[in-house]
């Protein structure tokens, strides 16, 4: 049985992070719609069918590209959420601002008056009030 499955799966893509995300997304939609009494079954089923298609697909290169795209998008979202969390945590002690040259986020202590800030990435010096 196990050998048969292994032979069936040979050359097929299988599961990756995007696959897990699709399954979890489908479960969340099912849960939310069952709580609210709405009908999200079509969306939920579409996600599962999409994942089944990816799982059984033999075009490994294309599926892998999809996963890479998903990972880069989710990394960007994670980075933004992390910055938001830090801003909330430091709201009383620090001020965040963007470097005018490279748009890197800089953090300076509050209540120090006018200070010179050197961006660690592009070395641009900014004078700002904190
Ligand atoms: Zn900079």
C-alpha cells in the first residue's frame, strides 16, 4: 500500500507552505461561515480543489514558482506586522520614522530634543525632533 502510494506520487509535486496555507485557509473559511451562518462552502471547496491540483501536479517547476511567490508575499506581510507590533510596544519610549533616502525604518528614543540620526543602511544624516 505504502509502495503503491509512493509510486503514484512519483514525479508529483506534493505539499508545500502554500499548500498548507490553502488547507488552513479553507478550514478557517468553513469555521467562520459556520459560526456566522453564511455560505462559504464554494470558496472553501475551491481552495481545497486548488490544493489537490497542486498536490498531484507533475509540473514541479511551476508549482515551486507559485510557492516562492507566496513565500515572498507572506514574508512582506510578516515584516509589516512585526513592525506594527514593535511600534505599539515602543509607543511611549521611541519614535519611528522613515529614512528620506532609502525608506528604511529608523527608531529613535523619545524626549531627547533635536538629534542627528545617521541611517545605518545608507549613512544619510537626518536632524529630527523626538
Ligand atoms: Zn537610509
